[in-house]
C-alpha cells in the first residue's frame, strides 16, 4: 500500500509539473532543480475489528526551487494545496483533509496527512451449512 500511495503522489506531480525532476530517495550528486523528493512516513495502524483497520500515513513532499526563494516556495505550496485535495490508489480515493507546509533551509516541506479506514478481506474458511430441519407444526 505504501508503494501505491507513493506512486500515486509521483503520478500527480508528473502530470502537474512535467518539467520538474522527481526523486524518490536522496541524491548525493547531480541534483537538477527544480525538483521534488517524496518520503512516505508510515504512521499508526489501528485494528478496529477483524475486518477493518484505520491507517494514518504522512507524506512529505520536499520541493527545491531553482531560485531558492521564499516566494517560490510559498507559490508552490499553494499549487500543491490545490493539487492534493484527494488521492487515488489501490482502487480507493482518499480525501486529504489536513495539508500543511513549512520551509526549512530554503526547502519547502509540504505534508499530506492521510487518515482512512481499510476494509480487509476475510480469508478464513467457513464450513457451509449442510442441512436444515424445519418444523412445520403450527400451534
């Protein structure tokens, strides 16, 4: 699921910003700006019952602008806020109600907070009923 979420974020970014390089991991050399780094930070998994889980996941989209200005970072934060109102992955569409950003050392960190419930498939085998005895007697 984490890979599917990451790929969905990358897909949306590629569509919206085709001229920006997108990195999944840190790059030591040859960094080409403007670019994005995507980090998926797994959160809590809460078992609600045997067939439902609540999952909390944070995605950190880091943006490095070519100009390295605060104005460009804030402009990109506005664009990302509009772009990531929802995200689709694994046949699900999740609305993203909490989005926030911060700028640290001229790098924009745009955070998506996902909180959703997953219906789990029941993989246990159950015996089927073989016979029903029905009493037709009426009092």
